[in-house]
């Protein structure tokens, strides 16, 4: 399972957990929490995709310095 799949599973389980814990709250509150979790997930995925490219290029640079190919 790659990082994005793991993150998606985390978000789905977090939403399910929030839903089970907040059943006594108003429906609007649950929707707000769901939107917050979804927004956080989108920000995390965007950050991981940007950092993933930079980290990959950094490791390719190190491998190239060591004489390997990326």
C-alpha cells in the first residue's frame, strides 16, 4: 500500500470515527467536522506530492553522485 492509499484509508476511518462519536451533536456540526477532515486531507496530500517530488530528486542526485542511475 503506497502513501496516498494509506492516507485515504486514514481519512475514511477518521470520518467514520468522527461520525460515531458525534451522533449526539447536531447534523451541521458533523458536516463541519467532516469538511475540516477533508480539507486537512487535501492539504496533506498536496504537501506530500510536492515534497515527494523534491525528495525523489534529492535521492536521484545522491544516487547520481555515487555513480548509479535513477
